[in-house]
C-alpha cells in the first residue's frame, strides 16, 4: 500500500497532466470546428505578443546580453532544446516528468542528439499555453528590480542606453509588425464599410449641420486617402471637448460641401459621436440558427435575401428603404426581396413585415415630445418588456406585457413620453402605480393596475422601468395636443378624447386618420371627437401640402428588426509601395487612437467601462474567425499589435516604457535607484496594472457571457 502511495505522490503531476490531456482531447474531438477557431485565435494573439518578445531577444543578442531562454508559449514547458558541447540537449515535460536528485532539472525525458559543437547559452522552449512567449535574460526581472550579478553580460551591468534599446525593441517590433500586417491585408484586399452616411440621428450634430444620408465623407480632420467609416467614428471619439472637426462631403448629386462638427455624448454609445450612422446594405446579414429561424417565422426572409422594393417602390440603398418605410404610416409593409434559388437563378420573395408607429428618433428625449399628427399626440403602447423587468414579477401577479396601452402612470392619465420620463425619474427606487389597457384573446378590453419600481440602469444616468414604447396607433385616442414650434396650430381636443371622423368619414385608428387627412392636402376639413356620452365636439383643420405637419414615423417593430449587413467596399493597394503607405497610415491611425483614448480616459472623457481586456479581445477575435473571412482576423491582429505597442510603452513600471523612464532617471542622476526603491515602484505598478486587468476582465465577462451593456 505504501509503495502505491509513494508512486502516486511521486507521479501526481504526471497523472494529473495525463487526465487533463485525455479530457481535453475528448472535448476537442467532440467540438473540432470550435477548437480550430479557438486555436487560431490563441495562435494569432500569441503571435502578436511573441513578436514583441522577439524584439527584446534579438537586440539583447546583438548587444551581448546573456539570454538564458526564449520561449514560444507560456509554462509549463512542453519541450526545450539547447546546443551543448555534446550535441543538442532536448528536454520534454521536465516539470511533470521529474526525477530525484536532478539538479539540472532535465527530467526523465531528456536526451542529447547530434554532433558535438560550440555550446549555446540559450534554451529555446515550447510552452503549453500558446498565447505569447517570453525572454529570460540574466539579471533582468519583470516582477521587481534588476537583479545584481557579477557577470558583465548581465542585463543589469549593461549601460543604460543599451538596456533602453533592449526594452524599446519590443515596441518597435510591434509597430513594424503592424505595418507589415496591414500591408499584407491591403495587398490581398479587404471589404470595409466606406465613409458613407448610412443615416443621421435627428437632433445630433450631423443633423443640425445638414448632413444627409447617402453623403460620402471625402475628407475629415485633414485625412482624405483611403477613408472608411472607422475614420469618421475615430475623428469624433478622439476630438477634444468642443473641438470643431472639419469634414468635406460629396452629395449623391455629385456636389461637394464643407462642414464643421463638434462631437457630443450620444445614448448607448461608448464614445462621443457626430450622430452619423454606419451604412447598411440591402442584404440580410449573417445570423445564428436561432435568429435565422425567428426571422423566417416572422417575415419569411432568409440570410442573403436582397431587398428590392418597399410597397412597390424600388429602392437602391438602405437609406432609400429607411425613408420609404418611415413614410408608410401603416400597420404592415410589403417588402419584395431577391433570393438566390437552388438552380442559381434569382427568385422574388414577398414579405409582410409588421410596423410600429413611433416617435421621430432623436437622442434628445425632449424632442420625442414633438412627434405628432397635426398637433395630436397618440397614447403610449408598450412593445417590449425587458428580461430584467419580467423576472421581477411573481408568476401569480399581474405584470406589464407587450401590447399594453399606458392608461395612467402615477396620477397622470394618458401620459406623453416626456411626462412618463419625468414621473419615472421622480419615483426612482419607489413603487410606482401604472394603469394599462389590455386586450385579451377574445378582443375584450380591461383596465389593470400594476406596480413597478423604476431603477437606474447599470452604466447609465437614466432611471428606467424596463419597457420600450411606441405610439398607440390602433385606438384613435388623443393623449395631448401640443404647440410645436413652426408646426400647425394646436387643435382644441381634450386629453382622452376619441377621434370619430375626419371630414365625415368614420375612423377607427390613427392609420385611418392619417390616410383621410392626406386625402385633403391644401383643403380645410373638420375632425370630430367624443370624450364621453355627454362631451363631444369638432375642430377645423387646414391641411398643409408639404406633409411636414405629420412628424410620427413608421419603423420596424422592436420585436422584428431587419438585420441588414454592412455596406462594404473593397480596399486594396495598387501595388507593394501603395500597400506600405496604406499599412503605415493605418498603423499610425490606430496608435494615435490608442494614445488619445488613454488621454481621454485619464481626463474623464472616456469611461474605463468601455475598455476591452484579454477576455473581450479573445471573444471578439473568436467571432471574427468564426464569422468572417480570414483576412479580417489578420486585420484585427494588426490593430492589436499597434495597441500593444502603445500600452507597453506607457511610462508606468514594470511596462517597458516605465522601465525606460527609470533608465532616464538613472542617466540624469548618475546612478541607479536603490533596489528597494525600484522594488516599491515595480510592485506598485504591478498592483495598478493587475487591478485594471481584473476590472476590464470583469466587464468583459459581463458583456460576453451575460449580455450587459456597460
């Protein structure tokens, strides 16, 4: 029994390794495609880090610093090889297959092969974890001060200029590799969203300036060559507070115009922006199996289908489609799409897609109050209930549901959007009574009372109930009539009144009201309303000819959002020289972006919640590998290489830039700081860096695995 126990204790690490290896092999075999993608992600991410370490390695060799080990991958070590006088010494799993009295730590699986020759001081290793590598130099320690040694080839005994060169080499190699990566990408060619305005958020800086959907940005912040949509987003995000950013656009008619925009904070965006929306194509993008099935069950459309017309009106691009849909003002819209058939010939598919009557979109919530139909504001209807809100209701109690019409909130009946927002803010973390009108399966309507508790959402200043609302188009009930600046005269119709007829024609919903009003452009008509059995009346309305007095719009229902793919354009160099120029410019752009982002972070203009750590990078990289052509993964690695170069050269020990700063202090002082002071600085730096890594990793996990929007 004792012998078996001794054997188990002696070979515990090997047994554990074999067990883990077998379990891992079974897992790989069952998920071979996923494993291939994961391996590609890890190898790519590791290669970027390895390039950094190779920079340290090659300059250390050139400056005669003793390099004890160069490892591809992190421990535990799978294998190592070093040239000795007797030949090449090969070690396999020395940490797991150890033997007694082995001072050299060669392990059980160690052999020497090849001819005798000159001994090498460097062991080249292969680590088990393929996410980078490291260089082990004599007298250099990343976790503390430089170790003292008598060997003149020790890192610590080299001149400050030599040590600075070794430390800087990693960053230089990352920059060079980024240029080379982008150069290869642009030689091959890559599809990217062009610098075209796909849409404008009403009330945003771009909207106020007069920029329109379909405009192409041909120059921004002094850049005009090879612009894609990221140049617009980056110019906005990296501009200083209140900085005017110049840009030049080419309109669809070919004319050009100059603008200056000042970026602003926009809802649900991590960076400040101009309010310019990324352009979409007219093709349904890639979807998960679940999303594809859901889309098909509701619309009959499939991934790859190309939208050709909206209610019989042919559309050439997504902004024409958006404009056509906004003006439908009907409960459903007919989309005609082109689909590639099994025979290779395209077939036309007709799809009926449900619409909602919505406020005019604006990031300024006060502007939502101005959505009206000739001064008439309909009631609010719930179209989405958040998962968080749904989970708070007990199964036995009444809860809010999609389709409910908000009859009253607090003590306000028929609230408008701004009234609902004001009351919600006042009742933060307090119970708030909400009365809703609900239609059951038989068509009968009943009024129900529900209690909710508005709360401030994570990462936001907004107090929310957890609902998305549209306008109640099915019931011709007036919530309010308003005075809109530059709009029509406010109609004298009381809140809660039901519109019964437009110029004598009976109406039963707002779609019919809009249809009837549109019939009398340029004429004077009457609108009849009734409040109750005793109170009724009519008002006169002069119908305009421009259609601007109806500011509500149709949008796809929040439950059915048409997942269009990005509009893309090919970016390819004309030759090797052009590829070098494009690669250099792209590297400089991402380096500048990273530096300015860090500057904004320190200045409080960017929240650390929006930073991405290792988990986020690997998760994002996996999605690229799994869903996009390989060239996009290579492009992303170029971005990561440029970012790592910046991060590693920050003036914070123990990062390379911080260690270079200590060398400059040493040069100015005439002697190095004491080991105690260096240790305190290094450990303080590590504490700060590890805290930041833990923070961003925690946020990455919330975003990646729990779907939180921070």
